[in-house]
C-alpha cells in the first residue's frame, strides 16, 4: 500500500524580535506534530540555533539549502541567508523587518512553485517591514498581489468565522468604500470558500450593518437601506441563505452568530474586536479566495513577552491544523468536481 504523502507546510519566521520563532519551535518541539506534516521554516540555521539556546528549547532541526533536500519526519530549516544577525528581543528594528520580508518572500515563491502545499505565517511588525519591495498594509494584501484570486480576510475558530468587507483601511474611508459591488464580491468569496475549503454545501451567512442600529431607517445614515439591504435581497431571490443587515452591537453578545456558518463585518474592528474577545488565543487568520492556502495565528509580535519563554503556541498550532484541514477539503472538492457526469440533451 502506497504511503500517504505528507503535506509540506512552509513557515515564514515573522519579526525576528517578536515571539514568532518561539511559538514555531514550541509547536514542533512536540515530535508528534511531525506525524501530520513536513515543516519547512524559511530562515537560517544560525538564527534558529540562537532561539533554541536562549529559549532553552529542545528540538532537532535539519538545515537545507534547497527544497529538494527537505526530509519528511524532520523540522527543516531552509537557509535563505548567511548574514550574521543580532537578535534584540522585544525591540522593533529595520533589520528584523528586512529578514521577516525575506522569509515571507521566499516562502511565497515556494508556495507559487508548488514546492510547499500550504503557508503558515508568523506575526510581522507592519511598520518595520515596509520597504520598496513590501508596501502593503499586511500579509493579506501582499499575498493577493503574488497569487491568483481576490482575497478575503477571515478570522475563525471551529464555531465562528468572521470575514471583512473592508480590511486595513482608515475608518474615515469605510463608508465611501462600501458599494453593492464590493459587498457582492466579498459575499461570493466567502460563499465559495465555505463550499470548497470547509465542505459546507449550502452556506448560511450573516452580514452586519454599517451604521449603528443599521441606520434606524435613515435616522443614522442611509447606507444600510440604500446599499446593503438591496444587495442582500438579490441573494435571497437567488435562493442563497444570505441574511441581514444585523445591528453589530448586539449580534455577538446575544449569540446570534451561532446560527450562521460565517459572518461578514463591514470593517476591521467591527468584526475583529468581538472575535478576539470571544476567541483570542485560539483563533486563526485565514486568507480565503486565493489560489493557495495561507493561515496565521490571531495575535501580533508580542514584544512585551518576547525572549521570556512566555509565548503561547496555541494559536499558531491551530493555524497549522486549519491549513492542513483546508488543504484536504480543497483536494476532496477537486476530486468530487473533477469528472462530474454531464447529462446529454435529448432532441
């Protein structure tokens, strides 16, 4: 019987002075994790050795210089630089941003070239990573520029999925950015992702209102009546279970979210503030809608605890498992839809 092929998980190291390396190494210090996948960290063996020593982590690593040398059953470090680097735990620096980008760039190239199956990214500092090569608000927008498809940021647990109609934009730009076309695009991406990536045949999606109380019929703004409701009604006419708009202030606290497969929020904090209140530390950031799979933990660089051995790997580990699960679901969907029998028309 042919042995099942291990899924290759590419990992970008994130900000070198944050907790990214700690949570990565803690995850794979448990050797049982190697039964699920073959990890490849894009960094340098010297840097990894420094982390292992200073954080007192007992983990065996395998240094490789090219992807063809990656070994199953090992924690592989793909050496993409030879520079001597000074690690300053908890301190943002341009060098930390420079190498965070280099790791992300090489991991993304490997993802595009099918040298890895999925990508899990450790947290970056969105300020110090900025350069001529990286001029994006975050991972999501960078990956969208390099991969096929249009992205949708989804924060998720097993019980809650929250997507964003607008992402990393100033709050002053949100209302003017919301259009029927944008709502429709994000709904379509979410719908297709729920079908292909999560195996949900008939997704049920809730959409939050833009204004307080969904505008109170024009008393607090007209966007919900003039833009949001008509867009939702078109989906209902098509027989799709897209509902709303729901007043955001009570939607999560009342537990209404439990009635849906996913929720679409109008802007970043409207969706992510309640999500992280409910699920912080166990959530996963998933970039839906793209040709390849990328997940990440739901937290940032955590400079305040970096280097102290206090980093909690739970969210990173969950991001890893979600990437593996989504990969398998996509493969199942491809197999199920590859040779669909076509009914011949009779004259």
